[in-house]
């Protein structure tokens, strides 16, 4: 969040768990986080969401992957 800018909730439409936000080390407009889709079901599969603040867009990464994401780490160059 930039000083003087309003706070924006990017996950308000999801009533399940969203957790572990991490900004890109090279682009302050890119944020990844883990997201459940079923409220109250902690065994739900975590998906990775990528939010681009400059475009105000959100996409699910690895949507067809059949595993639950437990941890995420940016590469030093912010490309992956």
C-alpha cells in the first residue's frame, strides 16, 4: 500500500480462506496468495491467485493442478 492511497480489499468476494500474500521482489503491483474456495472446509485444495494491481486483475495459477499448494516463493528476478 502506498501512503495516501486507499486500502482495497481484493479478496472480499471469497468467503473462504485467503492467506500468505507475497509481493513480487521486482514489481510492487504483483501479489500472489493462497486461496480456498469452500468456506469452513480446511481440507479444501489451496489454489494460487495472482493479483495485478496495475491492471486490477486476478487470475488463478495452476488451476488444473491436482495438488494443494502449501508454500510459495518468488524467484529473485520476480519472473516465477
